[in-house]
C-alpha cells in the first residue's frame, strides 16, 4: 500500500534573534503576540500534519524502522545576528559514537534587507590560536568572508565552516538532521559557548562556500550537498511527482499561488512525499524540492 503525502504544519521556535512579524511566511498562533520567532521547523518529526498526529508518526506508519525524515528544512527569520558558529564534520561525528553524520547545510535567500550580510568561512587561512583570540576579543567577524545576501541566492555551507547569519533575512535552510551547533562568539548574549568543540572541528582554510543564483528556468539545481540536493521548480502549468521507491521528497512553497493536487499550499509550508508515496501534482511559480540525491530527481514528469 502506497503512503499518502503529509502536508506539514510548521513548528514555530522562539529565538533571541527572531522577530514578531513573519510577513506571511508562517501563521502565528494567537498566543504568539510579543514572541520573537526565529525559526519555523518545516520537517521536524514533532511537527503536526494536516491529517492529524505528527510527521514522525506518519513516517513510522509507512516505514517502521524510520525515526524521522532524512533531511531537515527550516525557515529562519532574523531581526538580529545569529552567533558565530560551526557544525561538526563527518569525521568529528564519527568520533562521538553517537551522531550519524556531520552537518552540511544550505541557505536559500527569500527576503533580504538592503544591508543584510552573512559571514561564510574565512577570507584567508587562520590559525587556531588566532581564531581563539579573535573569538575572545570579539573581532572574529573581521577574519571572515563577508557576503551581502541577495534574494534568490543559495549558499552551500560545508560542515566545519565557521559561519554567521546577519539581521534582516528570511532564509530557507536545508540540512542534515543533526541538531548540533558549536557557538564560538555570541555578542555577549547569555548563552553558553562551545569554544573548544568549535575549534576542534573548524576548517581554518580559506572559505569553500559556494554561492549560486536562481534563474527563471522551469527547473534548476540550486545546490548539492554530500547527502542532499535542493532543486527549484517554476511550473505554473504543473508537473507530476511520482515517487520511485528510492527517495523521499520535501516540497516547500516559496511563493503564493502554489498548489498540491489542486489545493493551495501556503507560502512557507512544506509537504513530505515519501519514497513509497502516491503521485502528486505540483504547480506554482517557485517551489523548493529537497531530496537525498544523487543527481536531479528522476521522479518528475511534465505530462
């Protein structure tokens, strides 16, 4: 029996650097007034699904051995800068004996203030001692590759890349589902740092971050990570996604007017199409399609 697609209700997460106005990207609950929402988790196993229950339960009904989606998608809303941070590499994850992999991630820029910035690795190679000193005296950003964020860009952040996201952004963040972050610098905010862990996994070489820009193509590969691929669809006339049994797909509406099987899929909302799921019809001006790869998904047909 083939599984049904799960329309997912985002789980809103309050953050110090978040904001109150989500500009229609996610519906806020009546009790969220005054809260600073920094993240909308789109594919967490604790997210509710439209049909009832949680995404984790829906996945388990189809694949009993699975404990969660293979990939994680979030929306980030930044009214203040995030910490300077880094995620573990595969080698570091293996050494822990508990993590399934390192954490590579990518950011697709949905909104950007004119002065919005991100910091993506180092402008030039640094030593661990210099990085430690810069983190302690607050000058770490001066060592980093500063990049003005622009709508439509996608940035692939390899595991081990020291990075920071500035204020004034809405991002679609896709990543390996490894919830481990080591903070190196946090603007004096009352949160713990993990300096030694961060230094132990940081890539001290020149930035390897890859930046690409969206086009008006009906289908475009935005970025390719070791364990995920992010594609963008612009298919006003519609396209059919027929799962092949080999890969799950996550769909995220990036613009108003998106439909899934003829029903509206609100901007900023995700749907999970399991590898053993039924065919779905997708239409819209901008839709993100996330899957494990390798290569572009073979599951799309125009007919």
